[in-house]
């Protein structure tokens, strides 16, 4: 199993098997902390082969720099049964996880860990920065 696309974004959709992604995110700038991201999506495109057939465990965990989960809803776990005929060389599947109300208590680097069968297969970094909400005067 191979992850071909993994991104945090504003919007994602599967359109007839095509992955539609808008507004990829790797930094959230906030005038005050904590900051809540009202809505975002984790968009994944998987390439799956007959060798991947069987029961699998899929997991997403958002962690801080110390490895602590973002909140008590993490990790998000799901069973992922796969059954592909031997005569099909591969299939693609788009997975879109809508995330709402992510609360980041502090500025810093966070990670979105994607695991299959308890093996970390992708780690996406996300920076939370506090910015001055007032524009600086021009000299």
C-alpha cells in the first residue's frame, strides 16, 4: 500500500475517482492562542495492490512536538478491509477525513501521523504561529 497524496487542506472531495484538493495547509497563523481551526480536511490517495489484501488497521493521530495527542478524540482509528482480485494490478482509493474544531493550545510544530497496521507510514508537519494582529506602521 502506497500513499500517493497526503495533505491537510481547506477542502477535499472525490469526484468520480479523482482527488480534488483546495488550499493545502502547513502553517496556521493566529492572533491569539489557543486557536481553533473550525474546519479542515486530511486528504489521502492510496495505491492498493492485491498483495495488500486482508484486514488492516488505519489510524490518524495529531500530536504536539512532545508526542502528546492533540485531544482525547485522537487517535482516530478505523478498520480497513481490502479485497482486490488477483488479476487487477492496482486500484486507487481516495480517503477524506473531515476535521472540525481542532484546538491548538500553543504555538509550535505539530504532526499528523498516518499509520497502517501500527506502522507510521506518513508524517505531515503543521506549524502554529502567533502573529501580531496589528499591521506595522510603514517607515
